């Protein structure tokens, strides 16, 4: 049995590691593309832009670890079933349970890693990620201003300019948006000088040769009215939302012990804030951390039943299972503001459904 276990462990670990690496790279590649843009077009040092990518990795791993393990299980056990290796072991008097036990233990260990990530590492990395973005925008906003690209990182505003030299912008267009996201005013200028007013949490853009336009509330472009025009005019752009987001208590930035403390405080001294979002977040993190274990429970008997040795088949089936699993989980999490639907219980449905099907398939496979 030791030889069999070593063979299975080696195959599963090598494939899992390779798939996790590839999936993580693909999912983080969007951030890599943004990093290249930041290095090429902004004043940010490389270590800052690289840190953005590093901080995105923990969240990505919570998805790629279960998906990688599931893909490896489907490929390895599908191949063993197709080559009649499992049938030969059964003929030798070795049941299915002793063969798959090491893989289930491995899945449980990976679930513990996932739990550690979602409970502690991901909230801290997400908070650091957002704080870095806000710090850059509030302390050095021009670092994220890219020539000939619309700046959309400041809520309520869209800014475009042709060229940047220090704090001076050439050929500037500013669009001021309403709360619903519609354009309500625009400003054009030959050039502008940008100053940061940290005391009032705002940017001051001094526009030269400024001319403006006023847009109607119904977005009818035929009703656009000319606005003011001046040789020099200041326009203030508020950065309050960035400071507010950093200071606000956000569930995504809280570790599991912090969420548990909030729930306990709510039960001890009830207030107006609903507890359902916190309960749902707590249950979601614990539930999703068991994804690796659940995927192995359903993946092994599925691989044995299908008897497919093709790697592509295993990857496609894994993606299908992962998609359905997280879709049901996301549906439950989306109900966190509706306490009457008990979202903290619905969030467990993916594990209950997939594990029930998995154990039933195990029972059938073991009787064959």
C-alpha cells in the first residue's frame, strides 16, 4: 500500500502544483498588465507596482488551490480507472477507501490552508491593496494620471489630457458626473495645473483658457447649454470618498476573529446595524474554505465513473464543477442583506449538495 500511496501522492501533488501555478498566473495576469501600464506611464516606483500584484495573489489562491486539486484528482483517477489499475487493485483485495484515504487527508490539509488564507491573509492583503491605491490617489494623485487615457479612478469625475509635464497637463477635458453616473457638466482647457489640498481632501485644477458646458438631466445632447468661460478658473475635485473608504469598517477587510467579535457585540448590545451581513460573511468564509475537501469527495468517484484519461476532459469537468459550486455560493452570499432568506444557511448548500452526491457516487463505485 505504501508504494501505491506514494505513486498517488506524487501524481496528485505534481499535477496540483502545476495547475495551481498556471491558473494563478492567468488570473493575476490582469494585474500584471496593469503593472506594466503603471511602470510605463506613471511615476510609481517598480516595487510599488509589483506589490499590487503580490497582494492580489492570496485571494487568487483561495480559488486556484481547490480548482487545481480537483483537476489533478479527475485526471489521475480518471487515468487509473481507464487503465484498469483500480480494477486490478480491487481484484487484489484492496478496497477503494484505503486507496483514496491519503488524497482525502491531503484535501483536508489544503482546506486548512484555504481557511488560513480566507480567515487572516486575504482580508489583510485586500486592505493593504486598497489602502495603497487610496494613499497613491490622495498623496500623489498625478502618479495615476495617464496621458491620452480617461482617468476614471476618482468617483464623480472623468479626466482626459494629451500630455503631462510635472503637475501641468495639456489639452484637458473634465467631465463631472451625477450620482447616477450621467454627465452633468464638462470643462475644457488648453492646459491645467494640478495642486493637492490635503487639508480639505481635494484636488485643485487651475484651468487656463477654460470653457464649459452644462448637460440636461435627461441626457439629451440636443439640450446641452454653454457654460462659463474664463482665462483662468479653478475646479475642485473632492477626494473625500477615498479617505472615507479607508476609514470605514468594511467586512472584506476584517479577519474572522474580528467578525466574530462584531457579532458577539451585536448580540450583547443590539443596535440598528443588521447582523445578517456579518453572519453570512462568517459562514461563507468557513464554507468556501472546505471547497478542496468537497471537490475531492465528488471528484474521485466522478473520475472513476467516467473512466476518461484525457487531461482536457479533466480540466473541463473541473471548471464545470467549480463554476456551479461558486455560483450557488455567490447566490447565497448575494442575499446577505435579506435576513429572512437565511443566507448564512444557504451559503452551505454547495458543500451539502456536492458532498451528498459525492458520497452516493462513492457508495456506487465501491459496490461495483
